[in-house]
C-alpha cells in the first residue's frame, strides 16, 4: 500500500515538474529531435570530408569541396535556418549560427559567413563559441582581403 502511494506521488511530482519547466523544455526537445540532430550529423560528415583532404602545411588555398559534401552543407544551411526561424528561443541557436557560418565559409561565401559569426557574437554573449567565432571572422577577413 505504501509503495502504491509512493509511486503515485512520484508520478504526480514528475508530471508537475515537466509542466512547470514550461515550453522551454519542450521547445528544446522538439528542436533537437526535429532539426538539430540531423543538421549536426550532416555537418560533421561534410566537415570530415573537407578536412581529410591532404594539403601543404602552409597552404592558404581553401579546401576543395566534393559534390556530396556540398549537398550536405546545403541541407545543413536549410536546417539551421529553420532552427533560427522557428525556434529562436531554443538552446541550439548558437550551435546553429556556428554551423551556418562554417557552412557558408566552406562554400566560399565569406561575407555571409562573417555575418553569421558576427550575429553569433552580438546575439549570444554567453555562448561558448565566442573565441571560435572571432577566429572564423579572422579567416573570413583574410579570404576577403580585408587587412586593417
């Protein structure tokens, strides 16, 4: 009898906890499983294909992108844009901006890439990607021949 009451209380407590955590929890949950997981998986595959190319240590030429990696990067851009458009309050916005910026960089759209990294810095001041975003902004400036 005591275990039945205990189980009922735990179930009630967990239900109340999920309800009180609000829409933020649900939005993060649905964003992760509907968009972010696939975008992250595609991006990792494309970046792995790009980075495994052999090149000289001091080469300044951007890596060539295969057709498969290019199509994966295009899908990543679509999925990350959907995250920014439909889930702007989720916990995956900074990840989406970082993947967008890198995807544009690999596609040689350096100005778009720079804008996404600047957007990450300005809109997500608590992100763990701030230093990396500054590095990628520097890479974009180098490709655009903007030497201050």
